[in-house]
C-alpha cells in the first residue's frame, strides 16, 4: 500500500478514529525525538510564537507548510 492510498483510507475513517490515529502517529514521532532536544525545541517554539504574536513575521497557512514539507521530503 502506498502513502496516498493509506491517507485516502485514513480520511475515510470516522472522525473519532481519525483523531485516535493522528494521536498515535504524533506520539510515535514525539517518541523518536531525543529528550536533549526537547528543551531547545520548546524554547524555539516560544520564540517563534512571540514573533508571530508581535506580527514581526508573517505566518504561513497549513497548506503552505504542508506543501513545503512535501517538497522537502520529495513527496510532491
């Protein structure tokens, strides 16, 4: 099964099952991040939140972020 088919199958699930799937996937990603990087990641997230809140930088839409991620991973 390829990723596109897997996504299509997942999107066909009822909302509660999609939420459970998303949580399980996120937890598997989070588990792969070394704890030493966690503090730096939180610090960076707080810094970026302050930038966005102050409007010093422009944010991107979810779709823009996903397109950039697909390009970076060569999924497009």
